[in-house]
C-alpha cells in the first residue's frame, strides 16, 4: 500500500482514465448488499507458519528497491519458487521513469497454473519496497523493511500455491499470479511539484501490465489483489473501486470469510476511494478485480501507524491475519473450481 492511499487522489472520469487529486473519503456506512451463504466445499488447510516464513524470507533480502541487488535477488527467488510450485513463468521486464526522472530496471513476474484452462482466477500483489519511509518523522529518507506492504501479499499467494501442490487436490480452474513491480515509487508525502505521470507516479507495474498483457487477449473470470494483509489488528473493508467494478465478487469473498469465522477481519463496512493496483486492472485490462487491503476507518490511523515507516517490519506480522486472508482466498479458489463454468 502506498502514500497515494493517504491522499486518495483517484478519480475515474467517464471519458478518460486520468487520475486527479482528491481528499480521502472513508465512509462508515455498512454495505447493504451481502452474498447469500454458500455451501463450503472441502479445501486444503492454509499454513500460517509457512506464510510467515515467506514474509521473513523476502525481508531478509533487504529492502526490495528497484535498481538494487536485494531487488534482483528477491525477484530471482520468486521466479524459482513459482516454478517449484508448478507455474509456467513469464518475466515482464520494463524500464519505467519515476516522478523525478529516475530510470528503473523493473519486472513484473507472472506465474500460471493450468495454463490450458478456460476459466481463470487472477491473484496479484506488489513485491517492491518503497525507497524511503517518508511517513516516519524521524527517518523520512531512510529505507525500511516493508514486511507487510508487499511481502505479506506475496507470502499468502506463495503459501496458496504450495498448499495446492502439496495437497494433491488441484482445482480444475486456471490460476494466474501477477507480482507487480514498482507499485510503491510515488512522490514523498511532502512533495510539492505537480506530477503528471499516469497514476501520479504510482502503480507503474500494474499500469504497464494492464496495457501490455503477458499473453494476447488475456482475461480472467475475476481477480483478487492482496495488499498489506499480514499486520496485527488488520481489518479489511470494502473500497469504492472494488464495489464499483466487482461488487458480486467482493460480497462473495466477504461472505466466505464470515462463514469461515473471519468476520472480525473482513468487516461488512464500506470505505472510500483508494488507488491501488486493482485500478489499472479494472480500468485498462477490463478484468474485474477486488482489493483485500488493510483499511482501518474506525481507528485513529486509517492505514496503520506502521505505513511507510520503520515500524513496517517483521514484528508487526501476525500469523492469525495471514491465516484469515489465506484460508479465505484458498476457499474462494476451490469454490470456483466446483462452480458451474
């Protein structure tokens, strides 16, 4: 999750997809639309200890800032793990330019299970680290571990893939994983110059992928973005973009989470606009995608006091949160596998 989500500058226009500044608009109103309870099918067990290991492993590389050795090594490790879990892997290399003119060596990493399947579900997260902890009053220019902002989503996806392979109970749908790079290199919170880049200088990996799909005419039944899904005290509320583009998917996922006993994490509560990687996917690629993201409108700090600070380290990662998200998404995949196609 990025600074842009504090300022929430996203506005989708009817004629263009220009992004403009706006004030954060969080709603405390509960959603009136909920999905009917579905009979849950038998699903393998998500292992929170293993997911925690995947977070820890990424953090140990050091901050995964583009143009650094840690970024290259972590990316290579992720490619290796995806192949180990039976994925067909595509690396999408590109060279975006930052808001202040830096050229970055970036890569989106895509893995596919059952590439021949017609019905496909897309899982995504970003894997890069913001280059500075600009919301930390004592360390604004210093890099940070970003254990939750990026690695937690990747870790949940990797554990889902590991469980699917180990269980021998492979769903009969296609699963595509897109690990977006350069999501988190937007201007610092005190930056005063105008930024005219797409998405205000953020979301560069998803913007690139959404306009340069890894396979011609690629599409998916729906997608789920995982962003900041491992912190203690996390709550996942329903953002406007997800409700606008994929309301049925969002309500179904939240309903499944409730049936699994995770309603204390997945709140039936609406939230305002957030600009995240699901926006280019919905707007440009025309693939309906929801965002499971830690949004805390009932607290004093909507995005957690760790966000873009030195506090975002392994100490804030909670296995219970990883379990709630991972088991819910795993259940969603197996429900779709048995649903009529």
